[in-house]
């Protein structure tokens, strides 16, 4: 089985100024995700707390429209969320993790879309 090489994307490399949200300071990503500008935009917004282009969705269609467009919504102002292989996943310092389906997932006020 072939394991894809993973790299660390340091937040300090994305932001000109010091990040407001310091943890995590890096994310482990595949080389294709390292080049994904939409992911970079979401991480910059999350770590700088510059969420002016984000808003609470009116329905789940808004969230899945972002996924379909290759963009990444933000969950609880803590996680960048992606949709891969039919699974909703959040980005953690060690990479993409399956998102547990709790009651909070269904509350629109926990999501931010742009």
C-alpha cells in the first residue's frame, strides 16, 4: 500500500502578522492539500479571526454548497471542515479526522459559511 507523504503547514507561513489563534500552530497535510488556496483562505480566516466574509448559514444547503464548490466552512470558530469520500471531516493538527455526529452538528449557529 502506498502512503502519501504528509507535510506540515505552519500557520506562521500563511499569515503576515502574528496569528490571534495560536493553537494548533501547524497542520499535517498531503501535498495536494498544501497547495489548496481555498483551504489556506479558511485557515487564515480562522487563525486571524477575520470572519467578515463568513456568516451563519440559513440551511444545510449552504454548507453543502460550500463543499460542492471546493470551499471549507468553519465549525464553532475552531475547525475548518471538509467533505471527502462522502464523509464530513474536520482539520486537526495531525490531519483530517472524521467528524463525530453530535447534536451540536445540527445547530446552524455553530457553522460559518462564505
